[in-house]
């Protein structure tokens, strides 16, 4: 899955007392000796301010240890580990296979083929990445940011609230954590929908849709990101769920949606599409928009009243939608010539 975020706000990690997970016994599930070793190694990571003769380069081992800490911390915060099937289904939202890591707002479609990934990894950009371990997701943190080891080798785990909320919302369907994320991690939520095509949650989808349509500078561009997802294997997924949200909205919201569709958009303009793909997306757009409100049913299909386009519809069996042909024939002339 999941996610350059040049305009992303830098937020401080919340490490308050309410987020601490303690282990006061010596019957520990973590390899504390190894964790202490890597905490010390990580103190020698080079930066713009400090240079070491032999700086430490992060490795996959550092990530493995990090996730062991995160796994334990999440469970003690009530997180229920999802089944592998459910986890993979969500993680590979817009791809044919699971991704091991990805970058926010930038569908680079990374795969973990290069074991030397961390040699080019800049710690200052660590919060731009999401990593997975088949049980949960997280950005990258140094070990001493998430665990404190005492002199007697007992320890306390201190997970940033963002890790807890993202995982409990995404994999445990926690609505309380969705509320927290809306106020504290909006970029993550928007990327779920606009980059990775996560439209399962209608509450989230409506929230992202409304935010995007309130942005006067780039309404159309942002709307297209919600409407269509380009997958990592170069397929285009049209999200009819966007129109389900519009259709089920209250009267005022529905009016705003229709005013936007009719007043701001001629037809969807998405770069890189073949004629067939472009026609399919425009056809589906008109079909589902026609169903939002019967008072506006003649506002969309007239834009596609073209023999060349109609032939494409036929070749594709009207996209296997039972009433597509009927609705197209009924509305393509804008209501002109219909029997009284």
C-alpha cells in the first residue's frame, strides 16, 4: 500500500503518558539485548549537524525490531491483529499485490526488491513513508522514540498516537479513531482515498469529497483523484461509490454536488487514457450522475450523444450494466422529443 508530501505539515509525535505501554516484569517477549544494541547503533546515524567517521546505516533489522515493539505496543492498546487475508486485502488497495512500503501522495509503486533500501533512506524524510509487516502499518521511527529500556532491562513502550489510530481505524474499523484522524492526520486519510482508492468507508469518502469540493483552487483535479484510481499495474478503477455518497446525501449536500458536476465539470478529463478507457470512464460518470436526482437526469448523457461513442458502448456491451442502454437512449437527447 501505502504513501512526496512536499506540502505536508510537520506534526509533532504525540508521546504523552496516555500512550505509554508498560512492561514491569522480566518475562518479556522482546529481545531487549538486541534492542539495546540497536538503540546504541542508531545513535551513530549521520546528519547535517553531526558527521561520524563510520556512521551507522540503517538496515532491515532495524525495521524488524521496530515492528516487534509496535506489535506488542498495539496489542496492549487493544489492537486486534487482522487476519492475513484482511490485512493484504486492505494493503493492496490499488495494486495487484501487496506492497512492503510506499510513500504518501506519490504512487511510486515500490516493492521491496532492494535489501539496501536504507542506504538511500534519509531519516529527515522518515515520516513520508509507510511500512508494513503483515499485521499493521507504521512510519519509520528510531527505537528510542518508541521504547524506553530501564537499567534492569524492564521497559515501557511509548507508541505515537498516530500509529495506534491508523491501525485501529483501518484494520479494526474504529470510528473513534477515525474522528481523531480527521483532526490530527488528515493527509493520511486523504491519501487513502485519493492515492490508494480506499472507498469502502462511506463516512471517510464523504469527508474527503466534501473537503476537496470546498477547495476552490483545484476542485476538478481533486475530484478526479477521488473518482478514478490508477493502479500500480496501469489499470483505472472507477469508483461508483462516489455517486452512491452523493445520491444518499441530504438535500442541501446533494444540491451542492449536482451544482459542482453540472457547473464545473464538462466531462472527466484524466490524462493518459486510451480512447476506450476514456470513453468507459465518461460513460460510467454520466450513468451514475444521471441517477443522483431525477430532476437532473437529462443533464449528463447528452454530452455523449455521438455515434462513435455509442459504437464503443455497444462493443463493450454497455459495460454490463442492465439499464445502461435504456437510460442512455432515454436521456441522450436531453429530453427533447420524448412523448408527453
